[in-house]
C-alpha cells in the first residue's frame, strides 16, 4: 500500500529538516553510512569485538562465517585469553589446530557450551552462519539452555529471541537465512540490553551519564551523572577516540568496574551543556566558546552548511565526538500547558495537547519568564530538547515542513528526526489529497487551502535531490538520463533517497511518493543472464526500463558498462522489478 505523503505549511513555527546522521558521519569505518549500523559497530569496536578490515572498511553487507561469529562471541565475553588453552586440541574433525579460529571454536564448544556442530560431527567453520544459529548462540550466552527453550529448532529459539527483544532491528525473516555483518552487530548489541534467563543482564550497565571526554594517553573516560559531577573511569581497551563523546547513555562495565563500552540512549546526539542561539542571520558568535576552537564542521537541519546559511534563532549545539556544530531551525508557537518542577526552573514542559519535552539547563532562565497558560515560541535542539523560549511577538514567520495523513485522518509531521502527531484531525474528505496547507491554531490544525492533485499520471523511479531550505525548497526527481522533474515544495524524504513517484499527466505535480527497497552489494555473479538477479531467497526482474548509474563518474550509464566496470552493485527494487542499479569500482 502506498503511503500518501503531504506537503504542509504550519503556523506553528516549524522548520523541520531531516535528522542529521551524526552516527554515520562519525563512524570509524569508511563504508558504514547507515546511522544504526554505525552506532552498533562503534559499541562493539569499543569492546574490541570488531576491528574491521585493513582498508578501514567494515563491509556491513558481507556474509559472516560460523568461525567469525564464534570469535565475536568469545571476544564479546572477554575470554580471549582462555582460548590459548584450547589451541592444540581437536573437537571437530574439520577444525584442526592449524585453523585460525580453532582455539575460539574449541573454547566456545567445550569451555562454554554455547556452540555445537552438525549431526555428522563437523563444525563447518567456513560456512555462512544463519540467523537461527546466531540467535541460538546468543541465547545460550544469556542462560537460555536448549532444554528451557524446547520446541522445534530454529523456530523455537527465534520465537524466544523475538519475545525478549533480541531480534529488534535485525531484519530477520526466518531462522534459516544467512546473516550479514551488520545484522550480527545488531544482535550482539541487543544482547547487552535484553534480560537474561535469570532476569538480569549479561553485563552491568550504569545509570545514564554524559560521556564528556576520553584520553588515549591515560585510557580514561570522563562521565557526568545526574549529580553534575565529572568522574574518571578506566576503560578496558584503548579506543583512541569515539564518536560517542558528548552523548548521553550507559556505560557497559566488567566485573572490576572498568568500562567495556558505551551505549548511547535513543536519539542521543552528543548535545550537552553549551548551546548558542543565533542572534542574527549569519552569526557564529559563541561557536568558538562551546567548541573550544574553530576546528569543526557546520550542519543545519542535517545538511552541510556555511555560516551564511545560519538564520536568526537557529539553535547551535556542539558534538565533540564528530567535531560538528549542529544547527536546528525548529521552533513552535504553542500554548504553555504545564511543566514538571517549578515554572521558575522547569525540567520538562507540556505543550501540543499533552506532549512533554525536556528542558536544557541553559534554557531554564528563558522558560522562567513564562507561566502555564501563556503563549510562547519554543526553540529546539536537533534532538528535540527545549533550548529556549521567546515572546511570540518577536517572531511570527510561517514555515514549511512535511508530514502524512494516515487512513484515519491523523496528521503526523517530521519533528527533529522523529514523528510528531499534531493534535486534531484532518476531515475525511481530505484524506485522499496530498497537497494541503494547514493553519495551526492553538486548539489544533485547520485546513485553509486545498490543492487537488491530478488523479491520472505515470509512475517514475527516481533519485531525490533536495536543495534550498525549508522556506524555499527545490525537489528534483532524477529518473534517468532523459527525464527529471523539478518541484518547488518539500517532500517527506531525505536527500538522495530512491523512490517511486506518481507524476501527473501535465508533469506539473506529483501525487504520491513511495520508497524503493534497497538490495545492497549485489554481486554480479548473482545475475541470471541480463534478465534477473537473485538476492537472498528472492529473484528480481531486470527489464528494458531499468536504469544504471555510475557513482564514480556521477553519470547515467548502461548495463554492459555496469557488468564490465564493477564486481557488485546496489539495486533499488519496486514491485519485484529492479528499477535503478548503482555501481562503483571502489
């Protein structure tokens, strides 16, 4: 089913860009672009569980063998030193002492009983590990013995894993699929926060703290807890540096109280202490103070920016882990409904019909000027914290943002990288329309203008390019070497996303947009001639309308060049057909 997206203008003082992918930008691995994968791999890198390849890559889409996963499990438990005791024995006939992973496999099998071989007595170390096998190993580590789980393998283990949250975000479709390196990383990270069979955790987790700094010379990290006191902690591994510096989260501790790793809280982006609210367009006053210098990059609403892009009232926060100054232009004109704590120093404020938002320490003097019942304009950081408040008479512009109306008429907009449900509902007669203008009154949204899209048109498959800003956006749907469409209103998708789009017959409007499925790192050996490709357990058609793009040359190309030039490619699929193929020799 197509999601029906709308472009809306709200008199709620919203300027909402795509969330900045701070994790991807600061990843230790050059080929990790997905923020969730970057976060997972960094957690495991700090623990010494993964190191990546010599060329600085992680190869997140690459397969993982049973031997490799076994070593990860041993390293995760911090028992690598015990492995030397098992280096000269043979448990499985196909894992001789000369095999690089023999000591890890033998320790896991005999020393910890978390792995087992096949019915014929072999281990098959070089065979890709399946989701069922990986989940079984993790659950055994967590104290779920085979006799406790019961049932039919691997379905029973997958069911238990799913019930405790172990499979969250892994993307498994069953227990017999091979898993890639990114999925394995997510599985190990989930293990740290899920309950064991006894109801505890595999590792001790601290209360929430701010990871303020790290010294490679002393191998100590400095964290600040709720008491606002900075404390130094010894780390088990020398991590050199981390993109988690500046973020809120929990320390992962070993039995001696040393820090194994750090797990950022959901939506933590490295914002703490210092904020700067731009006093004028183009102003960078205060940036040097909160960054401790001038060596930083600037992002505004998630996009690279220059000082000239800064607008008055933009909120700037600094992430020392990625050396980035992150600007957010989100602000809301609201009725102040309630707060926690005293109105003179509120910890949270309640607005928008019962929604609660945390207040940064620096913002409390601003909020102290208002009382519940007042109307005010609230300024936000990129991760949705309240950074300040101003009188509504000072600023009253109308801003554009994006959102969608669901089948029940509920209006949801993008808010600081998350979804914010706007109070009130859209009348049923508007549910099938995609282009509307909303006037947000203090008692809810009201439709003030409606543009009915043309109901007929053609579906195109395109790469989105967004330029300009929220006030003057330009959206280009690049559909191949001979076709592109330009519109001057903001879409709901991020820059460079690949989508299916319905373009009207007049080519003057688009009525819906839907993301395409990405097949990452498809080897050309998986092609079935030039008419189809296999990926996982599925087969996808390649037809005469499939377009090819050379990422290195940044030009549209063709199938023959793709097959000649590169060994693998990324494919974007819609309705079972490959619509766009992107390739690179890198």
